C-alpha cells in the first residue's frame, strides 16, 4: 500500500541550476540524479526524495510546500543563516514569530524561501508529539 512507499516531493522551479545550488550548497542535500526533463532529484531523510521540476515563473504557491522536522530549531536556523538563508518574520492575527519562530501548540516553526519562491519550513515537535 501507499503507506509503505518512499515519496518524492516535486517543487516547481524556474531555474533548476540555481535551485539545485541552493538545495545542495545552502541546505546540504545530496544530489542523486537529473531526469531527462531537467528535474533535479535530491535525497531527503528516511529514503524520500525531492524533485526540482522545471516550471514557468509563478508556478510556486503561497503556502508551505515542504517542512523539515529538526531536533534543534534554533541551531538549524543559526546554521542556515550562516550559509545565507533568510528567515521570514510574521506579525499577523493568526501567526506571529519571535526571532523567526512561531509557537503553535506542541510545535515550533520557522519559514524561509528557496531561490524560486517556494516556501519551506523547519519545525520542531515537543512534548507528546516529539
């Protein structure tokens, strides 16, 4: 069944070369292959993969497309900021960040975008959810 399969998350990117450098150099993902259509495939944890699929400008969505669960949110933020990743801050009625981090029940999260405008998230679970 599908619950026992590996998955590949596909993200639309205008410039696969530029996006590939971001995911390899800034996020530290390992490149696996480039498909005939130009999709660049990267390894994710637990055997899953990420595909950076060539797409026209504007194909990105206005919501989080991929979230990485991390054990030390502040440490990951510092490490990525040291590599030039810019984290977003929000001050809206339903979402407020302090030092880039929003607290939502047993989860803390921080958001950033890739070079193509895809919204990515780091999240850390605590308590019963961890």
